[in-house]
C-alpha cells in the first residue's frame, strides 16, 4: 500500500526531496483564472459574486441574497443535534482556554538616560473567515479560526461559506454563533476572497482573511495579500508518523488514513526503523480502507503520495522529519524524548500512542490551522498573535538625545542620509 523508501548512510536525501517536490507540483495553478475573478469582483461587486457562485456551484438556482438574515441563522442553529452542541461547547472552551494563555502583554523599558521604550498591542479591526463547504463542511474550522481572533479582541468577524445552492451545515452556524459571529455570507470560492478583500455592497471590506480552501481559494488569498493580510497559503493536509516496533500497527494505520481521507492530495508518511512494523501497517491499511466511507479518496491519497521510509539510524530519522517539515508529526517510539528534543520543523507534534492527530483537529486546545508543504521550516500555526498588531512606542528624553544623537549622526552620514543626520543635529543645537 505505502511505497517503501529505504534510507541509509549511503543514500542522499535527494530521493525524498524529489518525492515531496512532486506532490507540490501537482497542485493546480489557477493564477490567471483567479486574477480575472478578482478583477471582475472589484469592478462589479455583488453582481460578479452571484455570477461566479452560479457558475461554480453544482446547483442551477440561487437566491439573490448572499447573506443570511438573523432569523435564518437562529432557525438554522436550533437544528443542531444536542450531542454535536455539547461537543462544540467542549471544544470551544478548551480551545479558548489554551489561546487565552497566548495573549501578549504590553511592556515598558526605561534605560539609564530615562528613555521610555515599549510595545503596545492592538487587535485587527475586521477579519474575514473562509470556511469550506464543498466536499466537506467543518464547524471545527470556525472554532479554530474565530477563537484566537476573539481572544485577541477582534470586534468584527465576517464568515463566508458556500451555501447558496444548498443548505448550510447547521453546526457551522452554531459554532459561529458560539464565537459571536453575526454575519455569514452564502458564497465560497475565489470570488468570496475578493469580496472580503475589496468589499461590495453586501460584503464588508476586511483587514485580514483566514481559513483554508481549495487551490482557487489559496491562489486568491495569495493574489490579494498586500491589500489585506492573510494567515498562510495552506496546501492539502499531511501527517508524518515516527514509529518503532513497540507501536500498535493498527493504530498507526488508522492515523495515516485519518489524513488520507481529507483529500486525494493529502500525504501520509510513516518513518520507522522496523521493516516488520511497516509490513504490519500496510496490512492494517488494506483492512481498514475496505470499511471506510471515503475509501476512494483515501486510497488515491495513499497510492499517489503515501510513503513508508525505513532507516536504522536515529540521526536519519531526525533529519528525515526536519526535511519533510510536516504539518502534523506523531511520535510513537519507546523513547520519544530523544527524537523530540532534536525536531526543529513541524507544525503540531503529538507525543505518545494516546495522542492521535485527530484529537488535535477538534478538541485538544492548540490550533489546527498549521503550515503545510514544508512551510513549517519557517512558519507556525495560527495563534492569537496573528490577530494582533504590535506597535513600538519610543519616548526619548533630553539626556537621551544628547547621549545617543551623535551616534545616529555618524551612522546617517555613513549611509549618505544627511536629512536624517540633520533631524538630530537641529535638536542638539543650543538655542540662542
């Protein structure tokens, strides 16, 4: 089931990197089409949004209204099953509790010249949250994107999800109401990203857009970045599991499938120092897939991008993980700490056999919006900080300008910026 790659001292990591790069290259490049969509929405507003929603939706008829009324939202939220409500409530409380701990505090530093230097934090004013509604609909996406925003103090959160041609998942509405979201738009796709970025008669113009989506949504976020902020350019989901002979092969297989069922481009990788475990996991995969509702999607994902990497070197295992820089990393070794302390590149790390990635998707507490496709080498998951602006406050005393000013003049003149130097010199001149 999983392609086997043996890595030892004689192997370079070129083969592994080629496999990872091949997956990246399969992502659909929709830049030109997206640019046209954005241009049309900027020019024609709601009219363009409705046009594209009709074009890209499976449904032939749509209401002209692209926003839910308060009455609609209340009615829809009441449709949620009690068990789902309780689960969303539990997830909300745990995620919020974790994110409250991330909240930054302003601080003040006073140096020996009585200069006052400090940081001040203020929340972003308006945030747009994109929630997928195509092949799957995720209330967990609502919680993970909205909670850090509300903890940061964002007052205005606008949510958009494809729902003009069909009924919206009531759990999405319930989760949104739980987060205090009052505005939900009925559209998806690149046109919704454009509408959030530039505003229309119906869509409020926001300052930042967060949330996952397909290749068109990802490209649209990339195109509007600079006019608005974005969280990241997220690709398909991925997991890397490091396991030795002590790991439960059935559990490992289940966790690999949990990622594979997301998308045909999702990637599940097993890294092990035990060939027998790899064989057992492959057998378990076949057995579990036969009973999986999303068997076709998961099977394609595992066939095209699934990988089992064998190495008998602990050093190699660490290098493999840091090379992959996975969105999700599971450590299922007898001694996880030996590996953990040397891992530099990973989005979320799940430690021990009772810590499947799925629990992080929903209810553990840390955010499940994470860097993909190797971007964990330079970025981190969504946090409260992503919804805060940090301001530097600088108050220089008379003594401070006198003592520090000459060095500023020297550096400014060295860089041939006489205007900079003069703005200091003029303050150092003795008044007549």
